[in-house]
């Protein structure tokens, strides 16, 4: 089943700053899609357009209604046209993981994980940080899945970078996500921790049948984890091929050219 | 022009740098700026009517005034006569909140309402109460206002600019001026002073909190928004935990400031210990006045220390 189709997606911050210049993309359910490209190629913008943390300028993002509305048929809706209520329903099923982890450092680990379920809870109750025993159990279970059960009641800033990113994964799991968007999730971690975090992410995606779109800064990691790799360059999809089909030449053409940055 | 500090090149050293960019010269501008500064300073000193000579010859007078204040006369604090305890009431009837016959209850009420606030201890307690009440009420109002006046959490640009404008305007009014307005409006006493503190503190706290909200890590907000959380949930989970240390710290700081402000407000009859101090000075009871000043200093020190410990505890 096609879970996500992006058509002619454009995003510009004023005429000179065109970040996305017509991105086309289809993702099947359960795929682990790697996204590579130089800084400024539009990786972050593309991921943030999918859950509309950034408003696209034009284009379509099609997702089956059944993904986020339980009694829906298989018809697809355009994410760009969703109202505020519909958008919140969608965001519940689309988890996001960030380069900076973006967990609340002054809250406990378990409170951070519980925050992932906010979309499912009534406002008045969750604003007082009140959660039911079922929700707490669920949070502890997800912490166990990322191997942090022992740290549940520590303050989040007591944890190391790799552990903080695992807290972020547990938070995403609270959303019961159909899709995970990960924006350079391991750029701030050393290679060993990077592998540990990606191992967990990949394992969870396979177990739960979650579709993942993961932008990564190193080619090695992308090759190791992704089923398919999308190469972005200057706001366009330059190459889109299964991991095994990627050649050295294709990689070079993604990273070559205008910028002075070199491929890593 | 070659300054003496610049190293001289001799032929033996190869010039690796070649033509070196020189820092821009701004000497003329600096000199003009200095001149302007001196001029403004001179103008200010002239206007301030400084007469160091008179100050010098006034030293004996200052010494005499201080001499008249010494030793501090604590009788108003320690002497039970100055508290005008009602003779028909026993201490337990007066101080403990147990039911007493109606006539005694009326007497007790009158003492607590009218007599006690006129004593040094009573006025000190009133000062603390004014500062606490004014600060607390201000926090209750400033807390939501802070979100409205912060660019990143304000629901609409118009609300953002509107609240900023009102806060900035009200903040320019000194609390003493506010005190005069409210004394005229609601009459002499602690109520007027408390509202003055409340209004002024709201504007200051609102501004400080809005700046604190604007300085939060936006990434966390983005992450909570991405879970499908609504506006209130984003505030509660992403914003509040980040600004909480500032909220506590700013509030305690304002409490310290307000203790001082509440003491001064007494000068215009808006309640608190300042009124007693003023009366003592005006009636040339200098020794009594110095005792009150000492009580005030002690009070401020105690509050400063208490809030310092409290801040350590929570932040």
C-alpha cells in the first residue's frame, strides 16, 4: 500500500529562497527511506512539510484517510488542505525525531515520554500533567523498548545524548505512529551511539510496521539502514533508487557542485 | 602615520602576509563622542546644583542629626503601653481566635483593625502583607499576560503589539505615582498601596516573563506540536517547564523590591511602616525614627535572605 505520495511539492521563503522546487516522491508502507543531500538541499524542509510544521507553498501530500481516522475508507486526503482539527489527528500518527532531540530537559524522562500521547488526551487534564495509570504503564513499556526503563524517573538532562534521543523515540512510540519522520537523528552523536540509536529505530519500525523517512548525514549509515535512498539536490529529487542500486557516481553527483562542502 | 608600537620590517624577514588590511580609524569620531559626553555630564552637574562646599560645611549638621538619632529608642517596639491593649481583654482573648462574648469580640476586632496597624510591629506586618499580596496578585495576572506579550506564544500579532504597548505604557508610571492615584481613589491605607504595587509589579513581571518565553528552546515547542498537541498542551509541556525557574526567580526578586516599595508608600499614606517613620521624623522624634529604620533594615534583610534560600531550593 502506498502510505505517502508527494506531488510537485514546493516551498519558498520569498522568490529568491526556493528550498523545495517540485519534489515528487512515493513511499510504500513499512519502507525505511533514507534521505541524503548537502546542507540546504531541503531535507529538513521536506520532512517538516509532511506534518506541516512548515507550510508548503504549493503541491500535494497524499495520505490514506484510514491512517488517521479509524472508520475511514481507503481514500486519500491532501495534508496541505487539512484544517486544524484534521491536522492534529494526522500529527498523532506521524511521529517526529529531531537532530537536537528536543526533549524537555527539566522534566523527568517519563513525563517526556508521556508528552508523546498528548494528542490523544483531553486538554484540561494533560495541562495539569495528570496521566492515568494505563498511560503511565504504556510509557514505561515504551521506555523498556528503548532500554531506558531504569532511567524513567530521572530528570531528562541527566541522560547522555544517545539516551536522550532514545527518550525521543519512546515519546514518538506513545503516538502509536504510522509514519516516523527523523530529521538527522544521529548528527549530534558519535558513530557508536549513532548505530545504537538507529538499531533501535530500525528494529521498532520493523516490529510495528512503521514507515520511516530518515535524513542522515553520512552515507555509510544510510546505506546500512535504508531500504531505499532519496538523493536531494537543490530542492529536487536527484536520484531515487533502492539502496543496492546506488553507485559511487550517483553519490558524487549528489554532493558535488556549487557548495564547498565535501561528501562524507 | 607609523605608530611606535608597529614592528619595523627589515629586509631579512620575508613578508608572508603581504598587504595587510588595516583596522578602520575612528579617532575623530571617538573624540567627538567624548566631547559630547563631557558636555552632557557638565550640563547635568550644573543642573543638579551641586555645591560641594555646603556639603562640607554641613558635615557637623549631619553628624548632629545622626547624634540625635542615637541611641535608637525602641520603647515604641518593646513597651507594652504603646500597643494600647484593651484592658478588659486578656492576652489569650485578644490573640487566640476563640469565640468570645459579643462586646469583647467587637473590642478585639477594633484593636486588630485600627490600633495594631499603628504600632511598629503592626505596621511592619502590614508592610509584609502588602508586598506579599501585591506580588501574588501581580503574578496571577502577569502569568497569562506574559504569554500574550511574547512573540512566539501570542495568538495574534495584534494581541502581541497591544499587550506590549499597554505594559510599556503602564510600566513608565512610578509606583509612588500609582500610590497617589489609588489613595485618591480608595482612600488612605494599605489597600491603596497594595493596588499600586499590584499594578506596577504586573507590568514588570509581564514584561520579564514575556522575554523569558521568547528565549525558550523552540525545538521543544516544535516537537510537542508534532505530536498533535493543542495550544494549551504546548504551553504546559514545552513552554512552562522551561520558564519555571525564571518565574520563581523573578517573582521572588519582585517580592524583595516590593517590601522596600511598600515601606516607602507609607510616606504618601498608602499603608505600611513608612507612615510611622515619616511621622516620627516630622515630629522630631529622631531616636524613635532610627529604631523604625533599624526594624525596616532587619525586615529587608530577612526577606532577602529568605528569598535567596527559597530560590536555591527550587531553581
